[in-house]
C-alpha cells in the first residue's frame, strides 16, 4: 500500500507545474465592470515548435489574456528547455511575475494545459479557477439522419473524442462532478432513457428507464442525485432521484410541460423550463419542491438555463426572429444580452471560470459550437465540422 501511494504521489508531481522562486508582481484584481484582458506576448520555446504551438493554443483559448505580437505587452512570457524540464518565465513591466517548470517528458499538449492553468491560477488568484484549461466540453454531433452521438473536446476545440457509438439519438449530455462520466438521453424504440457512460474505461449503465420519457438529466453538485424529466403518468414533470438508486421525489405536478433542469452551485435549488404560464419560461424551485418562482427574463420563450458557480443563470431567449444568449445575475438582478452577432444562438453552458459560455450557433445551413465571453461579448469558434453540432456542456474545473 505504501508503495502504491508513493507511486501515485510521484505521478502527481510529474504532472503538476512547479512554481519556481520569483518576485511576482501584484496579481490582477478582477472587479465588476472590467471588460478588457491584459495583453500577453509569448516568445515561444526555442527548439520546441510543438510545445510553442500548444501553448499559444491554450493561452488564446483560456480567455484571460489577449495574445499580441508585441514585446511591449503588459505581460511577456518566454519558455526554455533545461536538462530534464521545461521552464516558463513571465514578466510584467520588466519585473518577474512568475516562473513554472514541468518535466520535459510530459506530452506537449498536456504540458501546455498545465502551464497555462498555473499561469492563470497565479495571475488571477482570487478567481480560484484551478485546472480550468484541463476541463472538457461534451456535445452532440449528428452524423446521419436519426443518429446523434456524444463527443468531447478540449477548451481550444482540439482533441475531439467520440464517447458514445449508437445508431440512435443521444442528446442532452451532462457532466458528473468528477469529470469521469457523462449522462445523456438516449432514444430507443419504446421511449427515451437516461444513461451514464464512463470515459475510461468506456462503460455504460442505465440511470432512468421509467415508463414514458426519461430526459433532461442533470447531476447534483455532490454527484448523489439526478434531476430528470419523467412522464410515468402521461404528465411531463420534474423529479429528483438518487444516482444509481431508487426512490423518486416529484417536484412539479400539473398539465404544464417541464424541461432542461440545472442545479444551483450548492445543490439547494433547481432551475428548469416550464410552459405553465403559456410560453416557455425559466422557473426556480427548492430541491424539496417548495419556494417555486419564475425568473424575470428578457425576450420571449426563455429556455435551456445553466447556473454558474457564482450565482448567474445563462439562458437562450427568443428576440425578433431568432434566439440569442442572455445572463441573469441572481445577486444583483442585472439581466443582459451577451451577444449581438447574427445567427441563432442556443443551448448555453457555463465554463468553470464563471465568465465564458459555450453554445450552439446556427446560420441556417449548419450549426457549430462557439464560446462567448460574457464580460466582453466577444465570440470565438470552438468546433466546426461537416455535421450539425449541438447541446454543449462544460465540465467543472479540477475534475480530471
């Protein structure tokens, strides 16, 4: 047992950036209202083109720096190879701002994720986004008529991996808190079931297969409970049940149709969509079924909510002839649209940094995945393929 623990500790150290002694500059203080990023110039890693390329990819995708080709940027980052390790050193205004090292044996892509994570963690200390660049995004890809499967990618859109392989519709992916499993709805000949697939090794099990529909699964923050939409009595309502266990708790009961549940960060409440008022609106209810209320949304037909770790709900809402993305801050009451760009924007999901949102955007011909910066409104293309992509879900930080 002690030998196993020592081996595990050695493996952990091999994949954890070591912060080297330095005289770091004061960390950036992020306050409400900031709408710009610090600029960063990355000179690369001499003699290592692949690590240089991967570092640029994750530094650009992380969303916390604006990469510029100007050595006079606010931050300057330079890499170098030393015997047995790779070192990244950052300066701010000529003063040391941090230094990190990893074993040179680490794969370039993984090393770039870990280095970028370490840089973000030290530069933006109060954000507590440890492990953000190592998170993943699950999504659906329609590869043939009537066939959708679940895939994952990294935050830069690379490293795409197929998770399910059914000749059926697999939709509405959701992450388990540990990042090792994905839940989803699978259509079959007799109805819709909720399944879980572990990423490694690939193993699947049924979580909900009651009479009627089983859909819209969302895993509680502690991983113990499943919020799910069921119709055992021909009413489409919201339920809670233990993951892998028995016992249902019904939270709604009426002729209205419910959909798209998501949990609050502390697991005490659930946001969901209901047409109780005549059109789709976002409702919030306590996990015990009490204190139900309607969220004041902009636009019409507010759908597919997702709850951030710092108390904001992002949702898609119909404005004019299409859908756009909006954010409601439950603490301040601020309610704003976060993209003005053309296209139909749907199915938003928060990143673990509580700032970026991944969603589907369609242009009338094909749909792709985009990331929106909720602070600046800037967007970036995440994944585009010959297939229609939809329903993205972002895993939590530190879950891998």
